[in-house]
C-alpha cells in the first residue's frame, strides 16, 4: 500500500504514481524523486523481459532486486552523475513463496517480512513490528498496511489518497484495488476520512 495524497487540491490524484507493475508477478512501490523512480521501474521491466527471453521463465524477485541495486550502485561511483534519490520496495512471488525487498539510494538490498519506506518510516516500522504476524491472510495484510499508513495521517485516509496492490501465492498476478474497494475497506476499519463520510451521507440523502 502507498500514500499518494495530492500536494494540492488542483492536482489530479490519478497522476500520482507510487505503485508499479514490473512484471506479471512483481510489484514495486517507490518513495522519493518520481523521475528517478520511473527510470528504475523502466530498468526493472527491461531486466524482467530480458530474463524471460533468455531463460524462458519469470525473473526471480531476489535476482531482479540485485539487478536494480547493482544499477543504483554504479551511479554512486560515476563522476558527473548523482545517485538515484529514491527508495523502492520490490515484492512478488518466487517459487511459490512471497519475497519482499527494500533498495536504498546506496544500492543495498535488504529482505523483509514487512516494511515501510519514505516519510515517518521509523515510526511506521515500529508499528509494523508490533502488529505484524507471520502467516496473515491477504485481506489481513491489506488491513495492516492501511492501518500503518493511517498512523501518519491522523488515523484517517481517503480512497484517492492511497493505493493498494496485491500479489498472492494463489494468484501470483499483480493487481491494484479500485477506489471503491479501498473505500469499503477503509470504512470497515473505521479509517475513512470524515470528509468522505460526509460526502457519502450527502449522496445517500439525494
């Protein structure tokens, strides 16, 4: 899940990209410079295609992550080039098992069971450490991800302000949840912004 709140009411929420499909079985979340994230996402997609053409099989999550971090690390040693100012979460299914990695601007990969990147990451990781349980279901994981994001949003979220994508062992296909689905989950977990609740009440009355 990703926080994709617009910085201005004039900005279209659909234009804010924080979740990306790198391959059918791989998703990437980004935090940092948007242009740098796009460059790395395009690189990851090319690497996934090369692996498919060369070996006839989907790229491994760890292999793809290390390809990305090697690429990032090269830019820390080249004169006249600046490092990538972005952190990524790379997740997917490999050999029937979920894998989740973090990359940082130094080009170092870390594997996690659950993590947060971007603003307030330390506090959010503390929350995840307290609340995460191994073996939780997909729906429970979505709920935990939204609960975690709400910690830095005064306990309230809007359907347009968050993005949710899943890849599961039973269905290893990257899929993003719609705004309607997200709104329903937020409402069930009492995380829906008061403004959204008011809008809903108005619609019902009409």
